[in-house]
C-alpha cells in the first residue's frame, strides 16, 4: 500500500521546482498557443502550514516559474479560464468576473468503489483494488463504454456525438494518477483517482433525453455550459446508485443493449474473473444475495435454488464459481443483457459528476507533489495501464536522491529542463511533452 511521507521541506520543494518541474510544458499545455488565454487561467496553491491561495494568475512562463520558486507550494490546483485575469478580479464590476471555460474532465475516484472494493477502504490502495482503475482505463480508452479511442485518427467518439481536435483529442498524457493517501486525516479524504481531460473542439452532441443533435460546432468542449456537461456525464454514467429506478422485471423480450454498453461489458469481462477472485465479490451470503437480487424475476427463482447448495458448502463454491454459474445460466436462457448489466454494475467506471459539471472546479495539477505521500502526480500511458503500479510512482525524496547521485559534471552540463533525464521522472515528462 501507499505509505505516508515525512513533512515536505521548503528546501526540497525549491530544488524540485528549480530543477525538475516542467514549467515550460505546463504553460504550453494550458495556454493553447495563446498567452492571453494562459493569463486568464486561475491557479491555486497550498503552502506550508496549510496556507491556501486562490485566484492566482500569471502572464508569462517566467512569472509562473518565479512564483513556484518563491512560494514553494505543497500543492497546485488548476482552475477555469475567466473573463479577466483572476488576480485583477477586484478591479472589475461584480458580474463581470465569470468563469468562461474549463476542460471537460472525467474523474474516476477509487473511493466510489468502496461498496464492491473489499480489499481496502477509504483512501488506501493496493494492487488488487487498482484493478478497478485498470478496467476503467480500458473501458474509456479502447473502444469501450460510451465510445472509442483511436490513436491513428486522434478522435474521441461517443454515442452522443464526437469531440475532435485538429491534431489530438484524448491524450494519454492528460490521464493523471493522483497518489493520495489521507487515512490519517480526521475526516477521510478522496483516494487515488484517474482524471481524463478532453480539451478539443466539440463537433456535435446528442442530447440523450431528446435524441436530437445539439450543435456545438462554433464552440469547444472547454466552453460547454454546466447543463451540457451534466447531460454528457449523465449519459455516460451507467452504474445504478441507491435510490435509482431498477430496470423492469419479467419483460417478454430481453431489452437490447446499446452497442457502446455492450462494448464496455466486453472490456470488463476480460478481467472480471480476476476481479471476482481477488475481491471475493460473492464469497459471503450477503454478497451472494445482493447479486441475486439484481436478477430479473424470470431468472431469480431458478437461481435461488442454487443458493442453498452454495451456502451449505461454501468452500466448494468460491466466488468465481458462483459468478460463472449465474453468468452461464443467464446466457443459456438468452439473457445476455442480464450478464452485461451485472458486469456494468460491478466494474464500470464510477464518475464523479461534480468534477465534470462544475466549470469553476479546481483540479490537481500534473507533476505537483502530494503533501501526505510525497509522490508526484504523474501522467501515464493508458496503453500501458496493465504494467502501471501505484507503488512505482516516484516520490520527491527519491527524485532528489537520484539528482544527488548524478555526477557534478553531468549536472553542470544539463540545463534546467534536462535534469529530469537522470531521474525516474524522465518517462512521465517525455510522455507529457
């Protein structure tokens, strides 16, 4: 599991921001080739002793870099692009300072899986529960869930329409692992999460409630209103929450599954056996009955007869065998839709709606240092998610030790942006570039 780190020292942060932090790439990423656009972007910083600063803004890269070196923030958050520079908000009339744009962000928080994540809870994470995140990445990025990821065409397509960028749309570098561990707080905080940003122009959006095309061609995904963002996220959210309306029971004809949902179920199915085994999802009577309660009436009566034998000899019927029995039984009755719904309910990405819909919502910046774990918030390649391990994310102490181990001559020959090549941050920065 991820462990806590010692208190971050200002001197260590100063070295990190001076020698390793990719300031140039961050400014380039957030400016979209427009200095004025970057100047209107809000930043917030959390300093030593929990000093919190909001509505910070910077005109140039040198100004941003100078602020990092002077303030040495323990945490950096990125906000919306406003109608004027956030630091000048007091100079404009009350209604003139408005959040105008923000990237469409998909946030998947591991703590939202706590109902089915049985190995850990709250902000703890291990290799077993990280499988939920691996499945989430594969569902979102590789022709699953609501659409598909095409590396060749760099487009992000969904059942509701298509987001396109001129050169790129859904970039692996924008998927950031937040190495957060807050189990020692008085009140538990969020755990490790995936954040996927979709900044390109939006071509069209199918409004699910009316099945009509909402023309967004003059605008970009960053300019979506809160209502439009809500429509997108509600369309993509498939996991039923407590209080949600249950699907109709006892239908004459099995409902047809939307192709995008079927694709998501296929992506989940490939790793669901491992998930069931590792989490022991159906290993107790309560969890087994919770599974059976989701079956339609025409299947539940037959399935109930199997429960007695399962409970009479639990060792002979482990979780995986119970799942296989239910799955094969549903498919044999021509109810593939039931198996698909169960796969979705247990392992489909659980989206944090508030992060996606709030235009002025602040988001942790890539490459900042988490003050509790000391780990760096790094981008990773979704194509290599199977080999990504949360424990392998470099810590600040590790990076500084790697810098110190380099020879003095090598350090003198490398400019600021090249020092990272002698550290474990090299692959992440080059992916982000």
